[in-house]
């Protein structure tokens, strides 16, 4: 299985602080994606980074990818209480048309 | 707005009673997926359709089946729900061209939470 492992499993921070979540995966990928899930809701796509990219930004989000280490990180800067959610990385392998999710990080941002 | 819609949001079914969950999309995406997500776990892919081609995951129980009558609709049928099938069921879509994997993220519906009593 190329399921990703994420750490930490849970993260609690104060508003204004930065939150960093890490993801490791097992096999070669075509791209890696990050999703957010509010409690009891569907997943929302945040950002996609291709295997030939090393860093990508979107608003307060910064994603890095190190294919040699088979790892990625998601940084949320200046966090807000509304960022409280679970965050999942997901990978798709070469010549596949399916996305496999990691175990997720539960982020709690206290006002 | 173009979107993925799952109905119902909450479904209660009796142990052993067949149940069908539905998903529709207005995105005209050619791939549709069904994921099962149990509490505090990662979404687990059950199967997906690439156009009309059905792709079942090796570890998806035979109890789970799917139908895609047209591009817009996809159904998840659970023939004999057990207590262990209680979960959130997520439908997602993506667009693929040929053999290439997506350049865009998947679009998910809000999910159907299934309770088995």
C-alpha cells in the first residue's frame, strides 16, 4: 500500500501561530495533494504539488515535497480558529487513476 | 454552482437490509469514486469508475456494489449492511485525460453518514 503516514496525529496551537504537518509515503508518485476536512463533512482540496515540484504556495499555505525522502509538509501560517479541521495528504502513483489518503492530522487552533 | 451532491446526508438502515446511497455531479467529470471513512480514520477507496469502466479495490467486500448509469450519477449499494459498515461514505469526482493522472484535485461531496441499527 502506498498509504501516507502523517505526523503529528494531533496538533494544538494558538491563533497566530504556524502549524506544520508532515506526510510520508511509500511508493513513487505522480503528484501529492492536501485536503482539509471539517468534522463530519466532506473533504476540500487545498493544494496539489507535482512530483517535479519542490515547493508550492497558496495563500497562507506552503507545501514542500521531497521525493528522495518520500515526504511532504504542509505549513499553515498565522493560523486562525477557523483552520481547526483534519488535514490529509493523498498520493496517486504512476499510471493509476486513484488517490490514496494518509492517516491525517487533527489540528485544533485555540482563539 | 457545479458540484458533487450526495443524498441523503444521513441514512439509518437496519442490519441486513439493503441500502443505496446516491451521488450526482454537474461537473461532467469522467471519473467517480466511492470512499468509506470510519471515525477518525483516513478515507478508504472502495471502487471507482473511469467513464463506464468499473474498478474494484481488491479488499472491498463483496457486500458493496456500485452502479453508474450515466456520467452524472453513481450509486453505492450495500446488499446486507452489518454493524461494521457504519461509516461516512464519500463520493468524489475527477477529470482524467487518457492515461494521465489529474492535474487538479478531486471534488468531494459532503458525504452520507450511514448508521446500521
